[in-house]
């Protein structure tokens, strides 16, 4: 029997209207939907977005736990029983689709799953989604880069030193998942005279969305900073 295909599907940042037609098509045809969760039984934001834009009633739903801890070795954890249900579905010739927030190519847990499956000889495909920083920049009417400007995308698990050196080398900087770093990022930007050149994208596409001046103190996990050394538009 021919093995099934695994699709890693980006569903966008929060607004189901931003999910692509291709993503909807794949999800509505899939035999199995993989739903990433922090804990068993917990709500999946990616799935909640997708279910508003695609009819997935026909598919079997399987939860896969990702604890969202920065030092977790997902590749090691996924080599155990967590992957067995996906192997079984693919070996049975079923189409399997995993939903993931934003775009699969940007800090996505679906990437680890896809890489392991590909290494084990399974066919995999990626469906692009709109990342939160693109959606946020559109709503704020800010360009991420133009006219030869450079752009650096950084994770929130960073140090003051790495941000400092990045500010020296790049014109525009995106810091994703920056919520816990805000308590020292704000003073750092103030000291460099860049606070007025910075805009915050928080919970983009969700009910509690905020796009505007950076807030002090620890913030939501879904917090992104756009720093434009040449100034905001």
C-alpha cells in the first residue's frame, strides 16, 4: 500500500480570514488532523483558528503535546510514542495534516515533526501561512524592510548582549515571543534612543490584539517588537 502524505499547514496568526485557500483545501481533504497542545486536553489556538475557516468534521483528530519550553529537545521527544499515531496513519495510506500558528518556516513546532518524518522516508509537504509579524506590520502600515534595508528576526529567548550586537549590524529587527524580555528590552531601547522607533504587535488577529507603543513589564507570549532604526512610518 502506498504511504500517505504529511502536510505541515500554517493557519496564520489569529484571524481565520487570513488563512489561505490552499490551507483550507488541504485541511478539508485530510483524513487525520494533528493538533498541537501545551498539555493534554488543553485548547489549541491553531486549531481554533482553522476550525473557523475549514470544515474538518470528516477527519480524525489527534492531539500532540508540545510543552513550549525553550530548552525542550523536541526532536528527541518526538522519536518516542508521540509519533506512533502519525506513522500508523501514514502507513495506512492516509493524508495527515498538522495545524500550526503563523507560518511553518518561522519557529514552528510542525517543522520538527516534518523533519523526523522525512528522515524516516515519508513524503512531506509544507503549506505556507501568514506570520504574525507580517500581519501585524500590515495592520500598523509599517514596512519590514525596503530600499536595501536589512531585516533580522530573533526569538524572545535572547540576551541583552545579542540584541545590542544585532542593533549594531541590522537596520530593522523583529523580536518574536518577546513577552518575558520586555522588562529589560524597554530600558535597552530607551538607552539607545530607539523606543520611539519601536512598535509592538501583540496577540495579532485575536480578540485582545494590541498594536502600538511597547508596554512595560512582562507581556503575553504572543508579543513581537519591530524596531526600525530609520524610524517608523
